[in-house]
């Protein structure tokens, strides 16, 4: 009799998980967003600029920068290596090559020229701790256009807190009065 009870208990225990696996997972409707709403919220978040501190031959100033990722090749991942526009943090900071556009408003343009400029360039991202979730770095180069000036710029950045926060230093040696910009890089995913 005892063997029959043990066999019955084992049969019931092995059957219970099988039924749970065949049921479809339940979704909490309060926690899910439609893809259109999620894309809209993400797009609005991208309009929030990253603040910048400008140092140059004529003193200090402020500025704002945005970024649009044109193409990323994530060599630190096994699948979905090519991405565009929306790039999750792990795809970028596990190791990646990136092409980007970065409009910026950097104050203190000499001779009443425009303070607006556009960088177009590339970066390589490298994980420094783990897969880059806690600490990552990037090294990049870009071509900038700030009417009537244009030239090359070079960038070094470090990122932390799942790459939501970073500090980037951009050096544009031929950009009068705005040779160095240090930006607090904020990314919203």
C-alpha cells in the first residue's frame, strides 16, 4: 500500500508541471505598452539633450548635444549584430562599431557666427567590466560642420550604470573658441 501511495504522489508531482507548461503565459495588461506607444515615448525621450561644458581659447560656456545612431555592428553579441536607430545598451557596450550623427548647440561662437553644429562620425565601444553593463568606454572620430568652420574632432568617453550615464570629451583643435567640449551623456532606452 505504501508503494502505491508513493507511486501516486510521484505521478501527480510529475503531471502538475506538464500542465503548467502547456498553459500560455499570462500578461499583465497594466505593464505592457503597445509598440506604437513605446516608440513614441522613446522618440520623445531622444529629444532631451545631453548637457555640455565648453572650454576654449576664449573661456567657458555651455551647450547641448543629441545623437542619432545610423548603424551599429555589435561584435560583442552572437545574434542581431546589425542595428539602427534604437540600439539596446548591451548591443552597444558589449563591443560595437557605430556610425552616428550628432547635432549640437555649443555656445560662444566667435564673430556672431552660429553656435549650431553637426558631427558625423564613427565610434568603437569596448566593455571595461563584464559585458560593459557597469563600465564601458568608446573612442571615436568625426567630421564637424559649424558654419563656416569644419574639420576633424576626436572623442573619448566612459559609460556607467548600464550605459545610461556617461562622460565624453570631444576635442576639435580647429574649432575656434570651442576646442574642447565635455558632455554628460544621457541615454534613454
